[in-house]
C-alpha cells in the first residue's frame, strides 16, 4: 500500500505541476504501441493475406502431366491446383479449444505430409483420400463425401488480422486522447483518475471489441471497415453525451462524506500510510495504521506488535477526498482508496487508506485531538 515517493508533487516554488507527466507517458506509450501494431496488421499482414486469397481463388488445375507427379516433385507451376491420391497413415488430436486434428498421409512414392482439419477424425487410418496441393501445402482433402478445406487454405485468413488491427487501432485512440488530455488539460483537475481520461479508453474498448467481432463475421474488408466506421461514430456520440452529463454533474468541491467511527475498547490494525513532511510519515511508520481509545499510530508490522510511531494530538483532520495526481507517488493507490487531508500546525499531512477504514481514522483522530470534522 506504500506509494512511491521519489517524484515531488510540486515544483520548487510550491505551485502544482502543470501536467501529469506520469499519466502522459503511460497513456502515450500504450496508445502509440497499439497504433503501431494495428498499422502493421492492417497495412502489412492483411494485404498479404488478401493477395494470397486472391491468388488461390484464381488458381486453376495443373496440367495433366503435373497431376501425375508425386508430392516430392515440384509441379510445373506451383500456383496451380494439384490433386494426388494418398492414404491416411494416422491422425493426431491438435489439442485446440475447437475440435481439430492433424491427418498424416502417405503419397504414392512413400513421402509423407500432414494437414490440419476441423472436426473429429474418427477411424481414418488406412483409408484412401485425395489431397489438393497449392504452393507446396495441402489446402484441401477429398473424402468419400466430398472435399474438406484444410486450415492452410487461405480463404478468409485476412479476418484475424483485420479483427486485431481494427480492434487495437480503435482502442489506441482512447489512450492517445488520454495522453493529449494529460499533456494539455491535466492542470484543470487534480484527480488521479478523472473521467476525462477514463471515459475515452472505456468507450474505445467497447467500440474496438465490436469492430473485432464484426471483422471476423464480415464477408469482405469493405464491410468490416464500413461497420467499424459506423461503430466509431456511435461510440463518439455516446462518449460526448456521457461527458456532457458528467461535466454538468461536476463540482469544485470533491469532498467525500464519511462519518467518524468512535474507537472501541480494543485496538484495530489495517493497511494505511501517513504522508507528509513529518517524523511519523510512511517512511518511518510503514504500511499499517493502529487505532484505539486515544490511540493513532503507524507501524510496518501487520500485527502492530513493534516499531510503532505514535501520531501526535496536533494532527487535525480537515476533509476526506479521492486521490490526486499531485499526491506523493502521483496518486497511484489501490482501488477504493481515500485520502484524509490533515494539518499538523502549518504542515499538510495525508492519511491514505481504504474507504472502509476511513471512518475509524477520523474517529481516532477526533478522539486523540479533540477536534471534529464534518467530512
């Protein structure tokens, strides 16, 4: 629970940092990485798959003399379709989530090859089949009931590249927007996770997931692109409307109402830290808080048995709020964390703990100091 404290939350003159550099670097790195991967998939891998599918669809049967050649002898034109007889040597389960298997065949000249097929093999050993070659690989197998395409057949191989490319491409825009906001607008909100940087990636994730599914089901690249474009427009409108509602609900006072809990008769120990330029801060006290009747202390021991550092009665709670990126460590705390702002004389002190423990912290502080808070 102890956050890193190696990055100052304020500049040398005491003013807040103009931008959240940590959030900017994180969002920009992910956004650029996803965008580059998407570009490679859509501009390199997918065109190759489409070219291969186009060539396969245009392929014709090999000349008669090539049809008589064995697998080990290259055909006169490797772009043609060559069907040769073979018998099944054995099969092996491919161990995939979907039922698939490897079928090993032996050709007339004794050479062996294999093809990955969909379904369950049954008893195929020793049966006669025909295998169809294209560019040196088995692309289909002819059984008694007709031809079955092998996984090596290039029809539709562009779809996974389109799905991942479109999905990651759309998803990257959410992080790129967040990077822009951290770079240009982060000074307008001190919150560690403002809705302005949380909403766009969430919307981009939904739209990107839809685009990926659509690409796997689309009949053509054009259908996938048009569907993705429509989804992006819908997602953008929904994001703008949601942002408008959240902006209207926004308020300058982000105080969280928490009722103090009066300490019981015994001691309670829970994760938490004290941050600030005071001798009882986290660096000395550790990652646990101890509360009890007239007691508030920090300790590195989860049992609270040793190395306690008592918090003085001069520590007065001011209010409870959510983490800020200007907090020590950039506000990088676990989920459901709240911050109790306190004052020890002229020094600001922060008590960071889980939401469920904040009431006990307030109760211990009020009991020890004699001051009350309306947080």
